[in-house]
C-alpha cells in the first residue's frame, strides 16, 4: 500500500532531522519528534528508523534524483536512542550493531549485566531547541 503524502512528509522530515545529529553525539526519539513539532510522536520516529532502507534504491545511480533517497548510509540511525539513554532492541543483534556503530564514532557505550547498552546523555547528548537546518 502506498504511503500518503503526509506519511511521506513525516518519513522525510525524520530522516532529514536525524542527518543533522553531529558525529559522536546522540539524541532521543522523543527529541526528534519534538524538533519536528510533534512531541507525542516518539514511537513514530522509531518506526521511521526501523523502515529506513539499508542501501540506496537501485535507481539512485541513474542520474535522476541522486541524493534524494534516504538510506542507512546517509541517515545516521545509530545516533537515536531512547530517553533513558539506552539502545532499544529491534531484533536479534540490532542493539549490539548500533552500539558498535556508536563506538566507531568515539561514543562510550556501556553494557550492563543484562546485556543492555547505555550511553551517557549528559556527555554525548545533542538537544538543540531547533534544528540547525529546517527540513
């Protein structure tokens, strides 16, 4: 089923906002929603990131619309975590993969005895009052 224009706008706005998170910093699903003017849509931010394509569409290299498609190589999905500073589990190995990507950026990721991954939001948090670039 095709997405409505409103849903397409939301996905693009989320991906654009996430692209603005600086290297080596993290923010929360709720903060992205708040920056977009919809503070109660934190879960929808998570849904958008869950459905982020892993690579550019095959047609992205045909010269038309290059750079317009959002995918895991140009949207730093790993920089969005939950409000407790914890990496949310989205499937087997997903939290560990996200932790590794953040560590590659120099972010300290701690793991507790239960296998949960945490980031210190006071050290690595990015919480501007507005997006540097409006989507």
